[in-house]
């Protein structure tokens, strides 16, 4: 009952409040252009009012529905955004961005099964937009359909060979499938061309560690940290790698950095790291 109420409210937000008897196409276009002007200036509420006025003047104004959807999304009303993007897709069934935004909003709403079909349609209509493939792969990963995620990411990379998001996500999907060496090869090629992306170096380090190649993983962990990815999980993994190759001094140093990061939020994890440091010092 609550879901039905939310749906009806969302439709009301996107649909015209009342149809004037003699609305002209020019009136709709004037409101639509004003909506775009307000949107560019960051006046989102005013932009939304004008977009809805355009829809009242011409309910078939697909671009106004799309603009209203983007504004509802930025204002935090995802159900309203979804209703508007769906209406835009209904009015212009070959408009890839409308289908893509339906899928993107469904992801935000965690309605992953529903997101598959609009994202497939968006990728089919506009295969040259990387975000359609990236979002489709993400949905499959969230649904634990890893093989289909790999297919989506690989299809995207055939068209966008240097897209960092697709590269990283495909590497993660390979690792989940225990295809660590494929992940390593993919990411080694990537970091030769993109030298300033911390996630690429981190994912390469993780893939190398999963392949029991800690010596090779460590330079990539260090590079990821140097580029700003000095998160607790990264530091912890790096410390373990140092420990595994017998470099206890660097392991202790890295565990200490890890403790500084987590002691305020996870006292137990910090204590476990201190215990590990004590054990290493006794060796």
C-alpha cells in the first residue's frame, strides 16, 4: 500500500497539475527554455517550476519531462525523478539517455532487477556511452551475476579501451571469478597509460597479492598510497604484504599508520594491530 502511494505521488509530481484548454506549443517552449536558464544558473526550484509548466502546456514535451527528472534527482526526490524519466522514455523510446537515467535512478533506489532492462536498452541504443555499460555491469555485480557483469564491462571496453571506471570494475569482476592473472594483465596495461589513478594501482596490488606475488604487489600499494589512497584497508593490506615477505620494520611502520587511522573509530582493530606489532618485535 505504501509503495502504491509513493508511485501515485511520484506520477503526480511529473504529470501536469491541470491541462489548460488552449495551451500553445510556443508557451510550452518558453517555459522549457526558462527551465534550462534557471538550471544553468543553479536555481533548481525555479527550474523545476518552469519544467512542470512546460509539461502542463504540452504533456508530450519529452525534453521537459527529462529535465524535470534531472531536477527532481538533484533535489533528492528519486521517485519523482524516476516517474519523469520513465515518461520521457515512453515518449521517445529511442532516446538512450532517458532509458539510462531510469536505470541509474533504480540503482540509487536499490531496485537492481528493474534496472537491468532500461540499462540494456540504453547500451543497445547508444553503445558509445561508457556509463551505460558501467551501470549495467554494476547491477549484475550487485545481483551476484558476475559472469554477466564481466560481459557488460568487456563490451564497454571494446568501445572505450581507456575508460578507467570500466577497467577497474572489470578487474574486480575478474578477481571475484578467481581470474587473478587476467586482472593483473589488464591492470598492468592500464597503469602504463594512466599513471595518476590510485584505484588502478590499488586493484593491481590486490590482484597481485591474490596471486601470491607480494613482492610485486608492494610497489603498487605504495603508489596507491602516494596518490592519496591511504585508507585503513589499503594500509592494512600493505602491512600484511610486508609481513609476508619478512620486512618486519616496514610492516610495523605501516601497522602504526593503520592504528592512527582506526583508533578513534575501531578500538578492537587498533588493538589487534598493536598485538601484531608486539609479535613482530619479538621475532
